[in-house]
C-alpha cells in the first residue's frame, strides 16, 4: 500500500491558493483518491465523478450530426473532458480553464487523466476565463483563440457549484438571460448547452434558460456516497439553441 496522504502540489492562483492532493482510505479499498481544494473549499474529488461524466454523455447525447466541435468549461480532474472524447462523433475538444496550475497538472500528468487528454490529438487546453470568453464579441474573440467567431455543437459547463453557489462573485452575471444569449452566439443552430450543478433543480434558472433556449430539461444524476452511507445526487441542465 502506498502513502495514505500526499500533497502533490499547491500554488497561488488568481482566486486563491489551489491544492492537489492524493489520499487513500483503507475502508474504501485499494484506490487513490485525488482531490482539488481552493483555499479551504473542496472543489472536486475523484470519489464522485458520475455527474461530471453524465454532463458529457447527456449533453452530447442531445447533439445532432457528426464531426462535433465541443467546448468544456472547467478542467477539474478531467472527467468531463475524457468522457467527451469517448464519443466518436467528437472531432475537436477545447477545454477552457481559468487556473493555470490545473492545466499544468494535466500537462505534467500529475493527475491520472492527464495522460489520456495529452495523448488525444482532438484535445486542446485553452487558458482563460470561460465566463469572459463566453460573452466575447464573435468578431474579435470567443472560445477558440485561433478562430474568432467560431460556432460549436456543444458547450458543457462545470465550474460553479450551482447558479447560486459560485466559486467567485465575478461569474454571477453569467447566469442571466442577457449573458446566456451572448454565449449562445457561439453555438450552432440547434447546438446544445449543458451544465453541471451540485444542487437540485433551480426553477428560476430554468425559467432563465427558457428565455434563450428550447428543449430545456434538468436531469438528476444519483450516486452512492460512502461517507454518508446513502444516495446523493447532482443535476445536469440541458438546453438547445433554436434553429
């Protein structure tokens, strides 16, 4: 058995100290658990990734056609991105990450899925603020720095805990009709926007989505939580651009 706890990296970031650590819990078997913390707040654990995977599977399941161009907002431990690349219809994946150390963990393969992402030529890391790039003027910017104004088949977002529980106050304005409409300019007609949330269905946010999109739905993703010895859940919002 390896070390029960290891702090792999800790670096300052634009929104606070960010830490990557690995631990083992003997009662849960012979497995490494990777965790990301921002200050004293847990951002992600490899113990609970069902909904991160479901974000790609549900969102891309709603897309149409082949040769899909996909944006993932938030790299985390890489589970949403790797799940997207398992869809053979995906021809291009842009992973937008605000925190440079997180991209470095994957490029240096300090996290298990870094190897998979680095080995797939369809994947590209974009260092920048998802929320700023989402509302950029298509004539001069957007998610792809190499192709201003480019439109995508799907945008998959996993950054904030929910539209109300934000990692940083600066993203609050994104969850509004105006900014969602600005982001939708980067979706192709009938393109899909999907978003992970740690909380249950938010009626107010659902109403906001319906101001911009059609076919709006909120999917519950259940999973077993061994720490609480019961079922837990996250949600995945899915919406389609008219066209």
